[in-house]
C-alpha cells in the first residue's frame, strides 16, 4: 500500500529566496563573530584582531570589506595621528543581531545535547 502524501503546512518560502540572500552574508567564515563584536559599538581593525585571536589579518580584512559592500558594516576614517579606521554596524547590520543570537542559542542547546549523549554512552 502506497503512503499518503501529506500536505506541507509550512508557509511558502519567499519567491526571491530572501533566506538564501541573508545566509550568504552570514555564511562566511568568521562573519557572525565580526557582526557580533561590532554590535557592542565601533571597533578598530586591531581591536577586532585582538577580539578574534584565531582570525588572520587577511581574512578579517576580507570579511570587513564584504560586509561593507553588502551594507552591513560602515567604515569611517578617524582623523587622528596616525590616521585610523573604525568599523561599525549599520542599521541593517544591527537587524541581523536577533538572528545571530537565536542561532547562538540553538548552538548552546546542541552542544549541551551532544555532551549529554556522550556522557550517557
């Protein structure tokens, strides 16, 4: 006997695949970390390097450039001696924070679940 095909009750995804567009921004290595750290306020490049010790300068520069191109991060040259550059989240970048926080919360639960399963085994 063939199984009855059930009707999908999930809402239809957006036609333009908006979820994919957003995930292209967040999907890059270290990108959520950079956005998370900039949510606390403007940071200079060197400060971000200290905040994320495992990221290379080349990778951080690429992430900041990509986020700036997408309108998520704003770059501002600070008139000082020597000149420095500050990065901060734009209003669009700040809108990503609830999604990143939700993903981080699920990650905590998944880690706890994996740890409990490992201890039970």
